[in-house]
């Protein structure tokens, strides 16, 4: 399903509200994704210092394993909503491509509802796991870093993902009711030709201005995220 559909009519108040929610929440998701990227960069530098410090000057990073254990949840979880917004998670598109029109949007709605239920369960048990760590004072083994902040981050990341899933569910339900409406706030299936074209555009953009926007990063209203 191409994301280059242009609306033939003005957006309704509901569509404008949904679009504003989608774009506004994407700012939060982008901020969290930036934090994850910076943490990965910091972990890379720490790892380099750990290797060379231990080998060259016999000065390893104190509690290196503990630090990595603590920050792992940052880059493992806080970008999941951002990835969901871009349609980057694993999806059975080989099956979804067989559907068209209202049938496709109904199937997408049912699938999103299922994912919402699963993520809600994971968030609930993740929160219980955080409470247990808070109660018993769980910490790392070496330098005893308290683990409850990293464990709290897991249900918090799932909560952000739930908001994104609800926005997408509203987008799918809207299209289920009106298949000819402009897609807003949903991941769209791209054909092989469209993916190839986006890769070409990415390469050209990188050559002309030094940037390389992802061809996968496309919103449902035809804009780049």
C-alpha cells in the first residue's frame, strides 16, 4: 500500500486531531530514540576505553559489566515506539499484501488490538518486576548499582508503545469505516518498486547534501518522519 496517496478532500476535524496526535507524539518518540542513540555511542566509547585501558595501562573501567547491565534497557526498550511508528518491527507483510481495502484495515485493526493486549500484559508484569526490585533493593553484583531505575524503564517504554498502538488503532479503525480516506498515523506496506525508489532517493540525498534519510521512514500522510 503506497504512502503517496494524496487526499482528495479536506481533512475532517477527527482526521486533523489524529494527525496532530500522531505528529506530536512522534516528537516524544524521536527524543527517546535520540537518547537511545547517545547511550549506544557512550557504551561504545566505554567499551573502547575498557579494552585499551585494560591492555595498555592496566586501568579497566570499574564495574564495566554492571554499567552495561544497567544501561542495556535504555537502548533496548525506549526506541520501540519510534520503530513501531515507522513500521520497522517484524510484520507478516507477505500475508497482509494479499488484502485490499476495508478487509486490509480490519485485519490491521484486529492485529493491533492483539498487540495492545500483549504489550499491556508485558507492561503490567514489568511494573511488578520493578516493584520487586524496589522492595528488596536489587542491585548489580560488583559495584552495587541499584537496578530499579532500569527495571522501571521497561514498563515506561511499554506505556509509550501502548499510546502509539492506540493512535495506530484509531487510524486503522478510521480506514475500516472509510477505506477511501487519507491514511493517517499508520504504517503502510511498500511494494518492492517503492522500496527501491526510496533507496535511490536516499543515495541521491546523501550525495547532494551529505544526509541520508531512511526510505523506510515514511509517515502515513506522505511525509518523511
